[in-house]
């Protein structure tokens, strides 16, 4: 992808599925070794995060089809268009990490701005 903006499809993918940098890190660990099953403890040692938080991330990834759980742990399971978006995420995160991080955080800012539109105003508010 050329320097500059992300494609609309990539933005939509990030806004729909990616909620944190920790989630990206976990997903890319699975992506980089698709034949391997990982335990929560193994990934926790790499990402250096709380095992309970990591277990929740992995469950979320499994719920959306990015991962599958087997008797040995979790493995990469994305297919089709989802897998192509994860490939793009891996490429973009490797080459434009800060831009991807900014995109993830812009998702939260957009949601916050949307929520602000529904704040109740005080009856003495003169901005109406």
C-alpha cells in the first residue's frame, strides 16, 4: 500500500475488529506461526501482559474467526477476506506502526465524539 492514507476497506476492518494494540500483537503472533498452537502463558510471556486479559483477547479473536482453540491452545484460523485483511494489518503494522496505532485510537475518538452529541445539556446552558 502506498504511503499516505489507508484504504477504506482496511479502515473499516480496523474499526470493526481491532480494539487495542495488545489485540494486534496477539493476532500477529498467531498469524506469524499459523500451524502452531499457543497457550495463554506462552503468548503472555511474549506480550508481557496479564494472563486474564490475554485469555479474554484470545476468546474475542476466536469469536470473530481469527483464532481457533484446540487441546493445545489457540492457533490462527482466519480465512478468505478476513485473512487478507490480517495480512494487510501485519504489513502495515510492520511498516507504519504509528499510523496503525493512530488509526486504532481514532476509532475510540470517533465513538467518543458520537457519544458527546447525545449528552444532555443543563437547562441553564446558553449554547442552545
